[in-house]
C-alpha cells in the first residue's frame, strides 16, 4: 500500500484493513455483491482532432459500481491493472511515478475546487517496467480511481460510427437515469453535459491547470476531469503553455482549453444527431458559452474570496486579472494565496497593479485565511523533488506532507 484515501473509503463503506485493500484493489477480487468480472470498455475518439476508431480501456477496467450517501452512482475504475482486449500491444501497466502523479493531481485539484476524479488507492506491485520516458527498469503500480461515471464522449462516438441508433438511445437513457434525472431526452442530456463541462474547464482555468490531452476519449459525460497524463500547473501565466511534449502546435494550450471543450461537445452533439434533430442539439450547445462565463467568474471570485456583484462587471474584472497576471509574470499560486488574505506582503504588487487594486477594492471580501499560511503548490519541478527520495531510498515522507497540505472537499 502506497496511498489509501481512507476518508473516501469510510464514506463509501469500503473495507479499511490493508489486507482487504490489497485483495480488492491490488488483485481485484470482487467486492461482495458487486461485479464478478471487471469490464473493459470500448470507445472511439478524436485525438488531436484526428479520428481514431481503435481505442478502449487498454490498461484499466470498470471494477465495481456503488452508490454514495446521496444516492449517486459511482464507478471504481483501475489504471495499470494489466492487459485487456484493447491494449494494442501495450503491457497494460502503470509506473509507480505515474500513479504518484495522478494522486497528486487529483488531491490538488480537489483542494482548488475543481470537479475531478478521486484517487482511492495506489498499490505498488513489485514488477519492473521498461519505459522510454523514465529511467528503466522502473517500479510498477496499480491505481483505483473513483468517478461518478467513466462514460466518455468517445463511447457515443463509437456507436455513431457504426450508425447504431439503438445503442445510442440506450446509452442516452442510461445517462439520464443515473446522472441527469431532471433531463428528458438527448438534447437535454447534451445541455446538462455542456453545463457540467463548462464548470470543469472554468475550474481548470482558475486553478492554472493545463490538462495536456483534451481528446474526446478523455472527456466524460459527468464533467469530471480524470486520467491524468502529462498535466501541468502554471508557475506563471503563459497563455500558450502546453503540458504534452507532443503537442507541437499548441492545440491544447492553457488558453485554448475552453475552445477545445466546446469543440469536443460539438463532436458529442454530432453523435447524438442520429437520434435527435440538429436544431435542438445546436440550441443545447449554445448553453456552453454563458455557463462557462458564469462558472469562470464564480471560480475566480472564490479563489480571491470576493463577493460577486454583476456578471458583466465581474467578467471584465476577471479578464483584467488574467491580462495582468500574464503581463506581470508574477508567481501564479502565490498571487491567489496573497489576495485571498493568506499573506500580508501585498505591497510587493507594485505600480503595475494599481488600477487592478482599485477594481479589487470595490468588492466585498468573503473570508480570509490566517496570515502567514503558506500557499499549497504543485509545479512541475516539485513533483521531481517529491519523487527523488522515493526513488532513491523509498522515503515517502515528503509526498505525505505535500498531500496533507491539500485541504479536502466533499465528493
């Protein structure tokens, strides 16, 4: 056992003994009364805007499903659990470093108020892996994550590819029943997915998060970010910052994430057009832009601990904040921390911030953190610093301390 979210396990009524965790989340012995056989799912997707019909769960599967205390369906999915029919010559394994990176991403995004999957368990397997992007042989692990759904945009795209209207309609009804019970049909389902996705990407922008690989097979219909690969958090605001070294044209750069999300939603709409009229779907897509504008305002104002007043005025303040952060290149995590009241050194923000200060002062402050509290950060270099003692002498104390600095939120 390398990581266990015991808070989440307790809330879900899952076993807490280490031997039980190894059995269920390492060897994947079925949970009592749950799936007897795990389910690897097949899907399609646009990868960097190129359609790929040869996709699926290649190193993971749906292990179990259960309900939370609010009656919402939850999926327990794996990463690194071995080969499936869709592994495409891969070994289906996850490196221990990859698992550590995902645990860090989910905990930090949770801390920042972003709708994200939760890492339930990380177990080291004792196997050696060969990887081109890590010193090899490298250590292996298996991760279990918790989402409200693992149904992807690409799940719908696969059925549309085969013109399987019956399958799409069945999938629509499943999603309406379990995730959006207040919606009535495919068009209303799309609208709800637009609203959820708008909130998620707005949360990314306020958090300074760069997803890196916003392919349609990496987007799910409950608007939760998951499956963290080459992500980054901004050290300073650079609109063109990318997370994936292979994103040569900056398609998934920080500032292009809202645009990309809308494009992805349009691909979902195209799949749903097999069972619903285009005009109703286009109307549903129109809900994304205003929902994103409101969600971005809300996330930014929450981070600044300010009380919103008027959406139009507030939005201009948000835009001026982002412009100033890019022009000044001040430290991104420290800025948000300082202006939420976590530090007393606001004087370091000099003349360039004078106009912004005047706008800021027009708002009522909601709350402040105790003075002197250090900001929680997770920039790229920090992950290497946390990993080094693990790799050299199996010392997990720095990682454990970092995780404790990330405050928990309800799921």
